[in-house]
C-alpha cells in the first residue's frame, strides 16, 4: 500500500507511476484525494457529534427536571445522527481503502519505460549456448521416451499442467531443490524455514496478491477461505507482519523450498506441453526484510545468489531489468534471470528478484524501531527466486543431453544423486512393479521387485 501523504503532496507522481505501468491506466490521484478528504470529513463530523453527546451527558446538580428532559431528547436525536454518520463514515472509509488497495507500487527512477517484455533491458549474459546433440529431444519428449515423465496420467487425475516424475528424474528434481536450499542457507547464510502451504486472506493481501491477482490463486472454500500459496514469498514475508522489530534484529534473511500453486489465468494456449508452465511446481524462495537504507544492497545480493545457482550448474543465462509495464504490482524494481532453453531457441524466465520498498510492509504493518532516535518506521521487503526447480530441471535435460540419450548431471549435484554422473539412455531407470516383503529380523521393512525371492 502507498503512503497517502505522498499522494496528497505529490499527486502527479502517482499519475505518472500509473501511466508508466500502463499508458491506458486512468489517472486516479484526484479521485483518491477526494475520497480521502470525504472520509476525513465524515470522521471529523462523527468525532464532533460524539463530543456533543458527551457534553449532554454531564449533569449539574442545579439542573431542573425540564433541563434534564431536554438533554435526554437532544441526546436521543444525536444518537440517531451518530448511527447515520457511523454508516456513512464506514462507507467512505471502505471506498477510500478499496482504491488504495488496488494501487500498484511506486516505480524506481532507473526502471526503463515500456509496455511489455520487449522493452526489458539486458544487463548481463553468462555462458554460451551450445549446439544440440544428434537426436535431441525437448525435455517432455525425452522424459516420456525414457519412462521418467508422465503428463497423460497426471491430466487424467488432476487436469492439464500437472506432471508425474519417476525414478532418476524424480530423484534429480529432489536433488536440485535440496542443493539449492543448502546453497542459500549454508553458503549465503539465509535462515531456512518450513512454512504453511495454506494461508488466510490477510496474508495474500499483505504480500500484494490480493485483491489485484486473486484470480491467480487457488482457494480452499471452507469457513476460513484459505489459499494455497502461489510462492513461499507469502508466508515468508508475512513472518514479519504485525510486529515492531528492533533495528538490531535486521535484516531478516529467509529461505524455503515449497510447492507453489498457480491457476495460470490468462495463459491459455501458452506452454501447454512439458514442465515450463505448471499449476504446481517446487521453488526455493528468498526473502529479505531490512531497513530502507540497506534495501538496494540486498537487492543486488539476492540477484547474485540466484545467478550463482545457474553458474554452478553451468547453465547459460541472461539477466534483464524489467520495464515499467512488465513489473509486478508490488515491485519498485525487478531483475529477471532467463535460462537458455534449446528446444525453444530462446531464453526463458527462471528467477525474479524484486525490491518492494515499504509497499508490503504497510499492508502487513511490519515496522521497526530505529537505533538513532527510537522512532518507528516501516520496513522494506525484497523477494527472489533461488530458483524455480522445475524450470531448472528442464534446462538441465535440454542443455546437457547427449547423443546416446543420457543427460549429464552437473558435478555439484552428483553427491546428491549417490555419485551418479548421468541419467537416461540405457542407464535410465524405468518404473517397476514393486511388492511389499515381510519385515526382516532386524525389524526393517524394504521393497523388492515383484517376483524376487526374499530370504
């Protein structure tokens, strides 16, 4: 949420922000100012009326019965007026707050202008995309060919944009997520968190997904109307909500590996095959909560942490600064990292790192007490990917695919794969029928292939 004081003092800045995000946006500064003034007037009138009511309730010993009856009559009339003013004040407040909730964040001065991704500015390119191997397959075809990926059965039980992974491919996805989380927590010092996957409306409001992007959320219709998290950013950033932190507690640097659930509204017909655009996917999320003075530093740091993952995996990528029209509503400035996808002969987004200023903190009432003067101010928040696991997995399949059908496993992942150096090809692990065996004498329970003799 934006600071109404800035809107009142610099109304042109708001209209300029809306225009930069989308030239067709209505100019709202005058309307919001009028709504705010109307709300203030209603509140002032209500307070004045309540003061008059309080004055009438003060009895003097010298008051006659006639004076007392007159006071009671006046008080009754004022009570009716108060009820009406409470209703009109509530309506004025709701109209003002509804429009404030829908406003996007301010835009940093160094964000380029533009309406869509074509205006994004590349600031870095790392690695050189190599030629594809003989017999190259896109990741979906490769996975199905080796019996390691199944979208058909997933569609039958869950609908489109869901996937089964099996055997070595499932293990490689797990290895990727575990390694990424270890890097962000052990190498870069972010605190690993286990977070709720279901959140209430106040949480998605605080992080900025509600109400503007409510159609992108999966809702669990119960008495609480809870939502499946679209990203771990929601529970991570809300960990700071409704608190006043000491400056000595900052920054809060948090990370989590979670499934993410997105309805992908508006993506009909886009990336319908493979794992590029799924309703459910795993992602390592990064969140930093800090003072305003250190926000730029943390924005650059989190970008480096995301880039480190791709460089350690030796995946070619490029980094861009998003233009004003391509940024999310909560962001002041966003870097996107795009990994090379050979089957599409282009770079595709794999991570975003956004600086949100105090936009989320105002919605969450996340504040801190300054060392210097003891005053209380709003925190600044940042979020980033470290990275999207599914998209990293498909990039590995396509960039490290060999002519014999195998996919090389990067060295950093091999310890997480039990020393394996490749998957697929003749070494590909296909699903087998499994049968439970009786517990051994030690009390352990294992699995054996169907038909295998057991001691």
